C-alpha cells in the first residue's frame, strides 16, 4: 500500500497512514509537479493525497486507472474532474467541517483589517511616513451595527456570522441557492435575493462553492450595485470575482475596500496594483493555516485513504456514486 502526497503534510496524517501499514512518499520540492510528471509518479503508487491546487483531469484519470483512492487536503474539489474519477471507479475524498472556524477567523481578520487600513498603515510605518499627526488622515470605518452580507451561508458563513454578531452587533443577511432555515436560527440571518445582498451589505463576505453558476459572479455589474462605503471579502475561491472589475470598482469608488485570501489568478503578482491600495488587504490563501486545523485536515485526508485499503467506504467521499458501480 503505497501513498504519494503532492506536498509535505502534517505529521498527524502521516502517522495514521504509517500505522495502517502504508508506505508514504512526499513531494518535498517547492514547485508544482507537471501533469505528466504526476502521472508518471503515480504509476508506482496505490493512492494519491493531493495538497495544493493540483488539477486532475480526464487524461490524468485515464492514465492512472489503477489508483484505489484520491484524497484531497481541502474542502473544495473544483480542481478535480469528479465525473472522470467516477468513470474510472476512483473514489475522491475531501476534508469538510474541520476548517470552518479557522477560515471564518480569516474572513473576520480581513474585515477588521480593511476597515482600519491595517496593512497599508503597517507599510506606512516601514516607509518612514509616521512623522506627523493629521486628525483627518488615513481614517477607517467602524463595524458596529453594520450589515454583514454572506454569499453562501454554510458552516463557514455561520461561524463568521456568530463572530460578527457577538463582536459588533451586526445584522446578518445572506443569499444561497436555497434558503437555509436551520442556519437562519443560529445568527438570526435573513434571506435576501442576490441583488438585495449587493445593495444592502456594508460588508459582503463570500463563502459559496465555486461552480459554473458562481464563477465570475462578482463582476463589474455586481460591484456597481454595492454601496460606495462597502467592503468586499473573499476567502472562498478567487475565480468567483473578476479581479480587474474589482480593481476598477475600488479605483472609481463603487466600493470602499476589499479583503482577499484568494485571488484571481493565484498566486497574485507582487506588482498587482491592489497591493498598493489603502483599503485593500490580501493574504496568500491562508484560511486554514493553523496548526490545529491543518493537522485535523491531514487526519481526515489520511483516514479517507486508510478506509479504502481496509475495504470500507471513505468517511468523506465526494463521489459516493462510485460505490454503486
């Protein structure tokens, strides 16, 4: 039972694999493998543990039909052709639930940092500009009693709503494909249309899954409907916002600020104009980056693989229909 990982993962996951009798080889170099390289490597392995945004398409699965399992160190799986995996009878696992709190913390961090121009003012000090007090300069905005709009009120959105409600008495509105009545009871959220979400939110935070429906949904038209005092937060997937449209919306005052943990494209260029804007804060996709959360993710990813080797179903399978084949 040989397992290949595309990154060095936390020891908690490696221990589970090795205790189950697996031989584990980890990609330890600081560069992504080309698809052809990964296909060649996988010929000598029984399972693949994916960390990082490695794309697995029809060609990959057709040439790696022997794999017994693919396990993702992530909740999202938009980088994997699930239909192709199912076609070749390969179960795909992911790591839901365990990163909700950490990702909500990141959205909360960005919301607060943007509102007080925190990243920009940090650079302000590094540039030696902290030398004269001007009462009207570099003012932020307060979050108390503002309206938090959530696009995709699932587990992460609920965690953020609780924090915003408790810390700043924020009113919560949300938009989903379907109403989440159970979730509404927790933070007292109110369901609204997408246009109403855009128009009413003081802070709009994205927590939906990336799909054909949500790809590029935050574009020029969407930003034009938002308040000129509003803040846009995205900790979900960068492809859900059009980055050029976002840049222009900030430049022309359609919105006030933006906090991004995901970018489009990703990684972001160091020369991106967004990094120079006072009301923009950008992180390098750090939503789940805590010792506790990454260890929990590694455990789930490893357990998904071990279950298959033990003749069981993955506890967290994306394509459950594969078991009916």
